[in-house]
C-alpha cells in the first residue's frame, strides 16, 4: 500500500512538473525554436539577419493565403505553412520593426478587394470557380508598396531571397543607379555598312524601366559614388586611368557586371566597307588577374551539343554553327538567382573563363558548355564562310567550359604601386562582387528578341532569356552584400532518393531483358523467313517440323524471359518494401529501445552512486 501511494505521488509530481514546464515555456520561451531540418530551412541566413537588423523604420507585411479554399491541395498547403513560418521568423528577428498580417481572403470579401488593390494575382481553381490567393504585399511607413503576386512552387529554393529582397526594397525605395560604360552602340548609332541609323538595343530599354542609368565615358577617371552597379559592355582598349577607376570602385564595395568578348560580332564599328576587319576583342586582363580569373586569349568556344541551327540564305538548308550556342537549363547554374529561373540562353562566338591557380577569390560558373566542346582559334571567324567547317573539325575535349562566372571573396588591387597622377587608393578588399560574361553578342537584339513596330511603339517578343539574365544579374548585384549572400536554400519537399535509385536500377535491368527479348524475336523471325523462302509459293503455307521446333523454342524462350521480367519487377517492389520495413523498425522500435537503454543506464548509475 505504501509503495502504491508513493507511486501515485510520483505520478502527480511528474504531472505537476510537466504543467509547470509548459507554463514557463509559454511565458518565457515564446521565441525559442529548434530547426531540425537538414538544410536549416527555418533558420535565417546571416545576410537576412543583417538586412532585418538594419531596418530603421517599421514595415507592414500582409500575407494573403486562401486557407479555406485550398483544403484539397496538400502540396500548396505544405508550402504555405513554410512561407508563414518564414515570415514569422522575419518578424521575430526584426525586433518589432515588422508587423505581420495573415489574411484569408474569402470570395467577394473586403479582404479579397484589398488583395486585388495591392495587385496580387488570384488563381482560379477551375473555370468559373473561386480564385485562390497566395502572395505577399509589403508596405513601408512612407506608403511604398512591394508585392510578390504569387509564391511559385517551382521557386521554393529562393523563398528567403525573395522575402529579403522585398524587405530591402521597402527599406531603400529609391531606384538603384547603374553606371554604363559600353564600347557597342547599345543606345543606337549608325550602321556604316547599311548607311542608316540603328535603334537602341532592347536590353537598355528594359534596364531603364528598373534602374536609374548613369552613362559613363570610356576615359572616366572616377566612378561616381552614387553608382551601385557598374555595367561594362565590350570594354575595348580602356585607358589606364579608367582601369584604375574600375579597380578602386570594386575594392570599395561597388558591384560589377562585365561583358567581354574574344570576337564580338556586334562590333560593327570595327568594320569599314572595303577594309580588313579590325580587332573585335575586349578584355580586362590586368583586372581579371587581380580578381583571380582570366579569359583564355584568342580562343572561341565551340560546342557540338548546343550548336545552333542558322540560315545560310534563301533556298539553302540551315546548318549547325558550333560557335553560336543555344544553351538549355542544363548549362545554367540552378542554384544562382541570376540563372535559376531561366530556360534558354543564346551566345555567339563566346569566350572561355577559368580561375587562376592560387586565387584568393571563389569562382562560381553560371553558364557552362556541354562536355562535347572545344576551343577554336579566334582567327578562323574573321573569314568563316561556312559554319559546317566548325562541326567537321570539332574534337570534344570532354571538359565543360565556363562562359560566365560569379567572382567573390578577398582580392588585391591590380595597381599595387598606385597610378601616377591619381590619389593613392585602396590596396585590398575583404570581399568583392563581380560577374563576368565572356560574350557581348548575347545582349544584341538578334540573339534573343524580335522587335515589332506597332503605332510607333516597339513591342518586344523574346524567344530566349538573355534579357532576363541581364536584368536578374543587375537586380541581384544592386542589392546589398547581405542580400547577395542569401542564396538557394533547398526545398521543404524532398524526393525519396533511395527509392528512386532502386527503381532506376530495376528499370535498367528491365530494359536489358526487354532488349534481349527483342533481339531474340528478330533472330527467330529471320530464321522463319529463311525457311519459308525455300518453299514453293504455289503451295499453301505449312510449317515443317523444323519450323515448328523453332517456333516452340521461341515460345519457351519468351515465357522464360517474361518470367525473369516478373522477377525483376517483384524484386523492385521487394527492395522498396524491405526499405520501408527497415524505416518502420527504426522509427517504431529504435527510439523506445534507446529510451529504455537510457533509463536503465541512469538507474544503474544512480544505484552505483548510492551504493
């Protein structure tokens, strides 16, 4: 009886301790979180924390999510839960500077009107049905508004980047200033060959819509302080004072996007009627060396896998041009914000970038060739009459070459002794942010967009993502170092990789058996045809004993192989089921066993201690 009372009292004490812990946790540990996801999906990066720490004015975030209307959409609901948890993490980290409103806009309600007023997109579940909302509207104290119209499921990796970008845009509403220094007629010019003026490139019209443009001359000796991103396009034979200005701009924290080229086909200014072609190359070898990379001199990239089909004129068949490349998603970095959402990029006579040995910076390829690529001598392209010559001479090296790369990390100045006549500048930087692209032709209209005139308006019809790449890259670089550091974080929903590997291995075996069956079937049919050819066509077709034996042999072989195929399929399911049983055993049995062993170990330790 006494033991029973002691046991009951112990249970009561345990229950009281449990209640007390919950009360204390609810009062004092409301902001405590434990992120057990492998990729730390609910843990904010240092860059995001810095952005939130720097907020000096309150922001209002309105998360519109049609919770009631998405009961039958588990994938969307799972992602919405992650978005909500991430927004709550932003609110906690902002120290009272962010107000978060979670709104379920019912059909025909004031909340739905508010969502539409912000410009959010309602997606109809079915034709004529109600729309669902899954977007974010942010508002600053000054009334500035930034929105994410709809959280796309295929952009889950960049959720934190998009949220941080919205917050920073609200905190710094003025348009970023992009300084442009170009050796090509991007703002329009005069075509010497056609003897007529040329319009501005469409890429510049897109840039002007999102950024404030500061045009710079090729002999500039100081990049203005208000410039946050410097855009260099085909910088040919820049004077040393300009190179020094670029060097100091990058070292003091300015961001740089540079388009260089071993052979710029857009450089028509290097061509005069009746004269030899002048140098079409642009490079920054001294600066690149200081930043830990180089463009391989006098080499143009050729690629047999991504070669573009080009027209050779009316009445002639198209040919593949090994140096004009149509780059699919496999050629683009899926983890970088500049390239992750793109489908196709096109380049023409592009160069090759590579990191230097011993560089202190990191070299991250953004655009790469396939393994069926090789370098060509740039001299071939001045008098190239038939691009098929390149395909015939292509001997793939098996290497994937970089066309564009992101450079970051500590770097030294390219002018350690300074420059005569210039004030002594910075000698090094802890971190630089530079993106280099070894092609300028990709920016010209003919490589990515068709422009039509409509009542005096130029209407662009893009057929490649070159413009989006340039805008994405400028937008990314225009942010702070903190925002640039926020990169791809991974997905909440992850595939069953082990199961998929088992399925792939079984499918390989299945295909091998299937091919063996097809081979045996073709062999048997040939034997039957040979036997039938020896018979008199005037006589009715009758199977001889030899033919019957062959057919019977084939049937037996076919049944045996079908049995093997069934065994392969059975083994596929058996392997997956065995994996499932193992996981269940670990989840159901392992944890209780570990707890039991832990309790026994504690009991033994206490017994020895008191004994």
